[in-house]
C-alpha cells in the first residue's frame, strides 16, 4: 500500500535529518519531509471522503 511507503520514507528522512551535520542538506531534507507530510494529509483526506457517511 502506498501510504506505508510514504510513512517509511518519512521515517528515513527524519533519521537522516537528525544525523546530518550540514545545514544546507538538512534544509533540503526538511523540504522533502514537508512534502511527504502534505502527501499523507492528502491521502488521509481522500480516505475520509471515501468512507461512508454516518446517519445522524
């Protein structure tokens, strides 16, 4: 499932971010982290829309 791959990659990027000693590379990693976070939010929103609506 694609969402699992996004989570795994996000975890790898977070590890890389904390281990990296170079500020300019950390900035690039942070951009990637933010992009993947946005992707997760979009996938979550899509899944929420596909769920059947509950009757009140």
